[in-house]
């Protein structure tokens, strides 16, 4: 099914939403009635991936339609700055109203990122972000006295009922979006508009009002899988997370309950926005795309946060509804954030030469065709003290992980082994698959050269801030594992 006519498009993004944490995805506990309703109205993409399992690079890929190794927004200190053309530029240049409300995580405000207006935007802290995370072994003589990056234990240790600035901020985002839609209905635009509404939850801190958390605590849910000592950590992420403290079963259950509570809270805000669209009379002329920037490990393998290549971190929810998308449908073809760029342009009727230079494909075409079992998704990670670049290629039933500089690869058959527990990389029966996937990856990039390039850019950034010792003193003392909401956005 193809797009039949230009219409408005409402893009809603949540932050760190595990792809399985929706009722419509079959989760046995989580309550997401509004996302479930959106899935009934449209098409849910069951194999959707981020192009980087960390906020800032993922969002840069989402906006530019390019892989991280092409746009070079490497980590959470390399915020999008308008240097590379984004879909917002194409819409604005064609005379369409294109605005954002909420979290952008760009370098800073006031940059030429394409939006006509950014409403209450949250960007990198002080325009530079988490510079300490760019220290990845580029300074052999640097010997830190203690870990200078956020730990897994720190992410979950504060879990519990309560408010946070992210809760307050997301409520303001939803309120602003409702008013925006009411104004759009009262003052129609000549051309289709694009509104990007970007929530922060269910991103940690793992705190949600008690009424959202307590129902999950009462369910006495099982502990996450693969979290005990019997599961062998891969050496790449064992090195990255080597200094983490263990998380108790009690804290884990509280963390899961709070995360699911945040999902329900965020779902309620999504409902506020979509119901406002319905009330405004704009629903019949507006397509909706729901997506997240990356996933969340949610205690699986003993991990919290993202920053690894496993499905819980790299898979994302993606739902498209409206004209051109079948109702109550599933699309199993592999897709990624790169496919948003051509989708937004097709939805609004904008023609741009930029799409011919982007690897993504419109979701309209993908959803309207038989499943393409060979379509691929690629993700990569160059951030937060990781020992080397890490690269993921999903193609068909196989998912391939490659780690630069000497770490063993991983290969999973995610049809037979959806939890990714059996590494087939050294299995002679899968040697042909391994060879083909590595060959395809190397057609896309040189993983070792990309690792060197990323570390060199990060080293230059650190040196601009006075070197690793100065960076630790300036940025890492009392560092949080997330960006604070500026006080003026909460006023």
C-alpha cells in the first residue's frame, strides 16, 4: 500500500522503550492501552532497530537518515548540530510547518537543525554532554582513581515510587502538544505539517508516581532472565561493565516495576496527544508514527540501560497509523530509524534529492509489500568507555555482532534462539553464514578504521577540554547517568 496523498504527520518518540514492553507486543504484564489502540489502527513493525543503542547517536541517525559511521555523531558528546541535512530541512525548505516539542538531545538550541520552532527542547547539558564517556583508552598513561562512567548498579539503585524532573517535563510536553494541535485545527496550514513530540520516559531515573508502580509490585513478577552467575558475559561488555556492583533481587524487582510504571505513564501521555488529535478533527488528515530511539536491557543478562548489541537494547517499537497503513496489521520486514527520513517526506508529499543519498526506504512501501526476509538493519556503538567499536548486522533469521580489536564475534539465530543465548560464531555448520555476514558488514564500512576514526575524534574533544584529568574533574564528579532537564523548562 502506498501513500495516496500528502497529509500531516505526527511523530511521537519515547526514550529507551523496550520493544517488547507493550501489550500489543505480547508483554504479559505491562499496561499500554493507548499504544495498543494505535497498533489496532495501524501497522506494527515487529523487527525494528535503532542504528545506535545510545541516545545522541541514535537521534542523529533518526534525523539525518545516515549511519553513525557516515554522519560521525559518535557518542553522547557529539550532538546533532545541523551540519548534515535532515528531514526537517527538506520539509521547511518546501514551505511546510515542521516543529518539535520536547527532548531533542541536539548539541544546543539555536542551531540550523531544520525545525521552524523547537518548543521546550532539551539538548546536551551545557552543549557538550557527557565528555567523560569519550575516554576510551586513547590516553595510555591516564590512570583514573575510580570509574568515571555511570554504572549499571547506579541506574537501578534509586528505583522506587516518586516523581522526577522527567515526569514533570513529560507532562509539560504532552500539555504543549495538546495545545499545539488545538491551534493547528483552529488555524489550518496550506500545506501538511509535521509535529515531532518527544517524551523522555521511560528513560531512567527509575521513579514513577506510586499509582503507576504499585500495580506492578503487586504482580510479583519473575526476575529478568540470564541475570544469574550461570550466564557468561561476553568479554567486550564484561570489560566495559567490569566494575559494576551486583544488583539484589529486591532492587531488580523494584526496578522492573518502576520501568513498567514509566511505560504506562508514558502511554497515558501518548493517549492525551492522540485523543487531542481526534478531538481537533485532524485525525483523518494526519498520519501517526510512534517510535523509540533505542531499547532498554531491563535487568536481562544483569544489565540495565542500553549500550550493548543484544535485542533488548537494539530493538525498538515502531507503529505507523493512518492513510497508507493497513489497520491491525503486522509487518515482519526488518526496518530501522533510517527509514523514517523517506517516510516523513512521502507522508507530507515532499520530494528531495537527499533521499536518493540515504540508505533508508519509506515505511509505506515496506508495509505494503510481502515480507522481505533478507532486508537488513545495522547498528553500531562507540561510546561510554567501551574498549572498541561494536557493530550489529541483522539479516534474515541471523543477527551478527562484530567487535573491533580482537574480541570474538557473536552470531545468533533469533528464530530458534530469540533470547540470544547460543553463540553460533564458531559453529562449523554456520561458517557460510558467518562469512556472508562479515563480508556484507565490510562492504558497509571498515570496522577497525571506523574504530580508530571515532576514538581520534573523541580524543580531540577531550583535549579541547584540557585532557582526561581536566575532563574527569569538570564533568565526572557527581556525574549522573542522564541529562538533567533545565530548570527553565519546568517553570
